[in-house]
C-alpha cells in the first residue's frame, strides 16, 4: 500500500484536478442547470463508471508497460507534465469561460444521461492523463506491488471525484448565481488553479527517473 505521505499528496493532487474546470465538470453543471439535480446525478453515475474503466485499464496496463519498456515511466511523466501545463494555460488564458455559464442542452432520458456521462469521461483527456501519467508518480516500490498501489490510489481518486462532483451537482444552480454576481472571484479561482497545475507540471518534469 502507498505510504500515508504519498497517499495524502495524491489525494491533494486529485482534489486539485477535480476542481479544475474540464469536460466532466462542464457537462455535469450544464446538465444539472438545464434539467435538474436528478439528471445531474444520473450523468455523474456514468462519469463514475468511466473512472472504473480507466482504473482497471490503467492499473493492469501501466504495470505491464513499465515492466516491459525501460523508459515508459519517463514518457508517461513528461506527457503528464506537458498536459498539466496546457491545463494551467487554459485556466489563466484571457477570455477563459467559467464552467458555471449556462450551456443549452436538450432534455434526455436516464439511459442517455448515463451514457453521455460515461462517454464524456472516457473521452476526457484530463482523466486519461490523471490515470496514465499522474498515478504512477505516487507508487513506491518498497511499499508493495505496483498493481495494489495503483488500485488503492485509483479508488481514492474516484471517491474524491464523485464526492466533489456530487456536491457541485447538488449546488450548481446556487453557485452559478453567486459567481455571476462576483466575476472577480472567477478570475482569482482561475489563477489559483493555473498556478497549482503549473507548479505540479514543473515538479513532474524535473523529477528523476525511478
């Protein structure tokens, strides 16, 4: 199992990633505001299923890849750093759009809501980078098998993501109204997230290969 230090560090990274606006957050908020909380929660169930698929594929795939290819770890690390820099730029770029701005969506039934949540997550590059590039950074060879640690960290990320996104779904309408009245807070939030992601990208890029 991962050490407590690495576990807490990964939990903080996972929290920072989930509160950074991305396809999942935009879709869940838009669906909730347009169609109500129940629709948002059904979409969230699809998103959670997507995380399960990513976790299983990443846990078994990364384990095999890192053991077979000597420099696979470095490739994953640098790809993750590059994408985090991209996310940082998206957060601070001029004329960036808040995820709480209303996007028109037509009403859909439960099955389609679930499917849309699932495929939004499966096609979300942020989720892919999280599982393929960030997850291995917190595995410690001395603390057990890579597979066991990847599963433990992945389940931690899923719990954080579902909890945070669930809270956002339940309060999306109220948050949208508050932020609409305080545009300056949106700018502060974007710069905070951009700074955190940029710092994490630099740390990953300069880290020595294990």
